[in-house]
């Protein structure tokens, strides 16, 4: 993805989560048209099935991080 488009999609996902008070692991899904516009599809309030791909790309163990947060750790502590 173009970095500017990725930033807009990330910003929209975070804004949506904050608006509804969402605080947990989840996935916000968008569709992208041929003109580079993105459209909201859905929020999945769970880890995505493909979370292992995200873990490889980011180097973060998402499941372990979710457990640590449930135990009281903060994101900044991870």
C-alpha cells in the first residue's frame, strides 16, 4: 500500500475504535477501490485468523501481548 493510504486507513481504524471505546485486539477491515479510496467493511473483535502473518511482519507475538495486557501490562510496557 502507498504509505499515505496506509496512514489514512490506520487513522480511520484508530478513530473508529476510540469513538466506540474499543480496547482489545481486533481487526478493522476496509475495501479499496481502483481510485485508491477505502471503504469500511467490518470490525472483528478478535484476533484475525491470519494473525501469524502480522506477527511475522511486525516481530510482535500478538497472542502473548494480548495475554500480558489482560494480566495488567500496558502497551508501553511491551
